[in-house]
């Protein structure tokens, strides 16, 4: 979410007004109880810093015991040191995020909020009579005060974050949320850790920090590795299921659409680009472009695979990750990437050790992608290309089985299937009428004898183009066999189909066809005129089934058009 420059500047101003004076005032009013234990303060700070690197994940929710260690710091050294440690800890967390320049305002913002809730919770503790004298041990009253301190810590923390977000992002202030309840529960869970660490520190000194710290760090590391392994297995299972879904798609466009939707759900990205290499391995054309998982029609010129990021992939034949803009901006042809891109994960699509395509996934965050995401995307790229090849092979095979190899019109086998389906629709009253046009070229044998069979094929192809142009989406055009063509027109009546057939007849008769004669040495181009005899029939008036309507249209063509002198349209009359 974009924050206005005015608000970002306001955050910086507030930090300069609040934090320096606030820290000086806190150290003056609540002087630290160090007793020469400066080294222990550094040890506590180091422990907290390490623990922030290894949060324990439960149901995708990060759990950290930092607050427990911070409680021990408060009880041992007082409010001033606790505020100082918390400030450094929050800054350490923010630095780890490697924020873009536009998000640097989060440094002073977190500094202000952490200072406020630490100060207020400490004032509550002192206001209720709390102190740091535990020479006689910890009694029930101390436990209650610590509990109140933690509750105050949580409430003021949540309030500060809610108010700041409401002001910055315009969000509605909601105090009672699931996240807030979970944070409150975690605050109470860390209380025993803080008290145990405090008691052990009183008894053992620095050794307690080392022992408890080692135990906490070991637990956090083990849980982090467990969660990481669990996440990998979860992703691999999801990838396997997704790959199965991809290979079930039989249309190339469906495969690409599903890949964009599914891959964005597995690995979130700002922009996703899928390229296919063509033009004798010189250029790559874009197949899909998406922003935040949503596909967008965007015209991007083919890019050279011999330059920039694309060349890197083509040469390395393995994935390449750029963690920040400075790592890739110097490369040529990076202009396809918007200005807000920082991280780029580029995956080559390999087929028989040859790069046939490339997938580019980007993020506006630095260091957004690591080894885990790269391996997942590498697997996805393999699934994508296998599914894409299967779909294209299926489409090619399906096209070959449905089309005439010469004219590229539908063949009669396909037409017959469509005809039966249309009769089912007619019987179900989904359509009211169904008309069929059967067309035969007049004296076609003489064309072959005069100009050659190749010229005859040229006429068939040109006639097929004319028929396709006339019929278009109104019906289905197919080659019936030889020099015969058939047209099926749903919801077209008897009078309409006659007028339509007459228009087709005139379109053939009035415009000559161009052929190249095979029977002379020069194979010169010639224009010849041809005509066609046409028969039409309409169901349910003329026929009750698929075979009848073909038979009746054929009869009309031969008896009513061919035998009547040709170049005519005849309507079946029973």
C-alpha cells in the first residue's frame, strides 16, 4: 500500500521530536540498574537478536520468545535498558527485511510505537508499586504485577499498532481481532520463560544467559527446520496435484491459464511472464503476462535471447535469482520489467537439455526468492512444458482427424457427428429448424482434364475459402467428398436457405477462379469460370433424421439442379 510523502515525512519528524528526548528522559527518570553488568546487557541483546532470526512457526503463525527475554531484561535492569534493547531489536528486525527506499519510514515508525508501549507498560508496573528489588525472592504479588505488566505491554502494543495503521493506511480501527487475541495469548505464554530466565540469572549470572539462550536457540532452530521441511513437503504435494491438473488440460490456452493461476497461488509474485523461444533460437515471444496472479493482455515485442537476463538463462540452462534491482538493472533489455520490481526469479524451460522457453517471476520486495522457491518453480516449469506439448499434440491430432487435408474444411466424419447432434437439439426443441445445403461443382472432370489435377485442387481450395467466408459462424461447412461440399445451418428455414444457397451459387458463377495449368510448360496463371449445382432440404419439414436430410438434399441437387441444366438451386419438394 502506497503511503503519501507527506505522511512519511511526518513520521520522520515525530521520531526526531519523540525518541531522542524520550530516551534521555527515561534514562534520567528511571536510571538503569546495571551494577557494572554492561557485558550481560550485550549478552541479552545478542540472544534476542539471534532469536528474532528463528521464529517458531505454528500453522503459518510466527511465534517468538523474544518477549520473554525482554521481560527478564526489564526485571533485571529496569525500564530504560528494556526500552533500549527493544529499540535495537525492532531496528534489527526491520533491517533484516531489506526494505525498499520508499518503505524506510517503517524504521522510525516502529521505533516510535515500541518506545510508547514499553514506556506506558513500565509506568503501569511502577504505578502499581512494582520495583526491581527481588532479594527476598518472587512472591504472588510480584507474579501478579508481572502479569499486569505483560497485559499492559500487549494492550499498548496493539493500540499503538492499530492507531498507526489507521492513520497511515486509512484502515478501520479494530481492537478485537483474531490476531490480537493470539498475540495476547502468546504474551502470557512467554511469561514463564522470562521469570525462569530472571531467576536463573539472579542465581547464576551470565551463565544463565548462555544456558537458557542455548536451549531456546536450539529449540527455535529445530522447530524452524521442522517447519521448513513441512512447508517443502506441503508445497511438493501441492505442486504434484497441480501438475496432474495441468496434464489433464487438452487446450494450450487452458494449460497456460491454469499455470498462471496455480503458480501464483504456490509462489506469490508481482509480475509473471512466460516466454517461448522461436525464430531459430534467436528470439522469445510472450505467451502469458500476469500482475499479482491476474492475467493481463499486454503486447510485448519479442525479446532477443542473446541479451540480458534472457541470454543468462539460455547460456546457463539453470535458474537464476536476482535479489535486488542493482543486480540486474545494468543488463540490457530489462525494459520489460516495471520500475517497482526488485527481486527476479528466472527459470529456463528445458526440453532434452535445450532451452525452449523461460519463466520470469518478480517481486517488489528484495530477497523475495530463495532456493526453496527456485526448486518449486523449476518443477512447475517442467510440468508446464509437458502439459503444453501434450495439449498441442492433441490439438494437432484432433485437427487432422476432423479436417480435410486439402481444403482444411471439416471432413464428412466430423460433419456427420455435428449433424446428429443438431438433430438431437431439433428433437429437444433447442432449435426450431435445420437446413442443409449440398453443393457439387459442375463439369469438374473437364477442369481436371483441361488444366490438370493440381489446378482442380486449386479450385477446391479457393471454393472452400469462399464458402468459409460466406457461411462463417452461421453454420458448419465441410467437404462432402470429391467436388461436393455440404453446409449445415441451424435455425434457418426453407425460404431463407434457398436465398442463401442462391447467393452462394451467384458468388461462384460470377467470380472466376485462378489456376495454374499443369498441362503446359510455363504453368501459366489462368482464370476460369465454374458453376455449381445446389440442393437444399430442411428439417423437420423435409426430413426426420440425419440420413434423410442428406439424402433429400442430394436428390434435390441431382434431379432439380443437375438434370435441369446445372448452375441452379433446387429445393426438396417431397
